[in-house]
């Protein structure tokens, strides 16, 4: 749950619920709607609930088939860190600092993009993380001068799938694969566990191609982080959901399980002719998109008859929307320890939340 705008005596506020919270919170919507508009953020490819008390359903562009389905998700508010502006040497110096801080030994050349491919994935079966590790190791056996960065995001360490990945890596370590297990990262990050956006963006910027294997996702934020940082995309040809919305034959290539190594070799060459799309960057980065989102709400929900736009924007909580919308911001009072997200799924959490609206 994210409180985008608090209610006052003069106007209704705005609450943004995640799709995971929806079934638990739906019975409470009657209590909310007198004082709040209800938005639902869909970060995964699930059926849309068209409940009459929901003002807007937020989802990937390709799913917006009704007037109250709007193309704004967490991927549309990527941190300003995800850009293509930085100096290569400065980028690589920052990578060296991150690796040194976390006792990860891997050689970094300050003057080039260090990684032919980058992977940034959660240790979850539907993300196909084990499959990605296998692809990486197979590719490096045939292309001994290339390098791959593999970032494994936080997941339950007792999960058998996570253990399967770690065991496979420990048995098949490769000197040209920079393996970063964020469970072991030293971080006080309050948005998600592991690398901060400031740290993560440098790894994208020092990479040529982002390799993606998940077949079903609502929005696929990592694909768009990589695009904003100058990477081409190599993704599954049977991918469903918002991940393919902005992919085309200029910025991406699709593969299947049989031709993956061939496609990796092909896109590695194709990258030499890749041209960065600044227009797409403007559609995804918070520097440009927050105003587009707020002006849409300001006009369609008639706040323009009550407040100036500057007042409306000042009162709206738009800080770190890329994390707030999918409940990845973990410093909210209703967050429960050791959970991956701050979704409100219990009566105890709900009671805490009520103190803030």
C-alpha cells in the first residue's frame, strides 16, 4: 500500500494497493472510498479485478484495454540513476568499490564495458534463474574472452531453488563470471535487500546486453532498467506480459532454449551498431514521468478545481515510486521483518496502516 495523497477536509486522498494486497483489502474499500480514491498496481500478469470501487487499475501499456486501465507501473518511475550519461571510467571505478566493499574478487578494466552480458534476477523458479546460470556457463565455455555479470537478488535462503543455484555455482565456478549473491551484500538499503539503485546502475552501464529468461511478468522492471542504462535485450520469444512492450528489432533479439548460445553470440556482435533510444528513456525515468502521471490524475479526478498543480504535486508523495508501488520499500511502519515486500496481508499490518491515513 502506498499513500500517494493524504485526504483533507477539502479533497479526497489517493491510496495505491498492490495486486497481492487486493483480496485482503477489498472488504475494507467501502471504508476507504468516502475519503480516498483507490488505485491498484499490477506488477504481475494476473487477472484484472474491475471492482466498482477501484478508480484506476495501473498496468503495462499492452494491457490497457479500458478507460480505467492506465499505463503507469513501477517501471515507469525508474530512479534517475538508471540513465546512459556517465563516464565509463567513473562507472568502472564505482564497480570496483562495490566489489571491494563486499570482498568479491573480479578484474575490472576501467576503460571499457566489462561485461558482454548482465543478468539481474531473483532466485525464484518462475524467474528461471538456474536456467540463466546454465546459459552463462555454457556460453563462457565457448567464448573464453567474454565476461558475464550475474546478480542474484534476495530470496528466502532456506528455499530449495536458491540452494540449487548456489550449489550449481559452487561446483562450476568460472573466472569470467562475476557472481554477486545479494544475500551476502553489506547494505542498509531501505527499498530492497542488496545493491542500491546507485550501485546497480553501474553494472548495467558497464554491460552490453541484458539477458532475461522469465516467461510471465506484469511489467519486467529489470528489462527497462537495462534499456535506460544503454543495454540491448536478449529475451525469451514466448515471454508474456509487459516485458515485450518496448522491445523491437533495433534494441532486442528473442531466443528459445535451443538457440540461446547462437543468439548470445549474434547479439554480442549486433551491439556494435546499437543506438540508444532517448525517447524511450523519457517514458521510463522518473525525471520525466512523475509529472506526466500527476498531471493525468490532477485533471481526470478534478483536483484542478481545488488546487493549483504546484500545490497538488507538493502534497503528493512521489518519492521512490518504483519501489513504493510494488511494496518494495521496506522502511514503512507496517513492514514485517524478513519479508521480501511490505504488502499488507494481515490484520496486524492493516491496523498499523490505519494510523497513517
